[in-house]
C-alpha cells in the first residue's frame, strides 16, 4: 500500500500532455515507477531484517550514510532484476494499450458526471413573439449548463471550440428573435457559420479522444457549413436572390 500510494500520487502530479507525448510520458513514468515501487517495498521491511553478520542488512547504531549504502546494496542484490522486468513490462504495456485505455477513461469521465447539474433560471424578457420563444428554447435546452461544463472539464482546445460554437448560436438566436424565417437569407447567414463551428467542435472532441480525424471530404461534402447542400442557399445562388 505504501508503494502504490506513492506511485499513484506522483502520477497525479505529472504535467498535462496530449497525443503521443502523453502516452510516451506515461510509459516512461510507468517504467520508472517499476523501480520506485520495488525500492519502497524493500524499504518497508528492510529495517526489520536484522542480521549482524550481513553487510547489506540494517544494523542499528550506524550513521545514516552507511545505512544508506547498505540499503542500496540490499536493493540491488535482492530485487533489481525483478524491478527491471516490471519496468520493461510497464513501458511496453503502456505504449501498446495506453491510447485505447486513455480514450476509454475520457469517455467514461464525460458520462460519469455525478455532480449536481447547474441549472439557470429562465429569464422573463419583456415583449412577446419570436424573441421570447427563442430565449425560452435556449434556456430549456440547457445551453448555459453545457457551456459551463466546457470551462470546467474540457481541454483548452475543446473549450475554445465550444465557446465559438456557443457565440454563433447566440447569433442564430438573435436572428430568430428578430423574426427572421428559416428560409430567409438573414437566417442562413447566421446558421451556416454555426453549423461550421459545430463540426469544428466535433473534430476537436475526436482529436482529444484520439479517434480518427475526418474532414468534409469524408462525407463527400465541400465544406462543413453545408451551404452546397442547402436548398435555400442553392436557390439563392441559382436565382441571384
């Protein structure tokens, strides 16, 4: 327990990293922790293995420097081979299984949100009509709650993509609140940039989960904003409206 506690504590103090650097950092730490675990495990019982005739056993009354030399000799003689095997095994296993395990942990962390959800009370704006309905839908969808989770849990890249998506969604809300119909040019001028940012957010999340990246060409599209697939926009381009 003593050795495992130190291994876990030091793992939590590792700096943040992404991609291959993260896996390599964990593999190197796993290798070093193999030696650290054996070192601490030996230390837990070495002071109680008294043998006056041994040159590597603990001997009460000796100065610290000599006791330290004895312990290092004891560690090398009794467990260095086992520790080396553990270190090599840790390194290989983390390099091979690390990406899949990290992806699984991150997916589980996103789903296992056991904190009390943040709820924002809906505002009571003055006036009626499309603006009131747009604001009510905005609050009912829990958009503010999702945004707060970006800033608390997500990486800087995902949070930035989410914030950009949120800001453009507010632009869509304002256009709808002004009374623009879904077939109007004003609505599409706000909606298609929002759709582009939605896909940018999805790509950033896949990048954090180490999933395979994709592009508009993966779906046979020209761009993420979807203008070439939009009947209204295609009609405007054709008629010059």
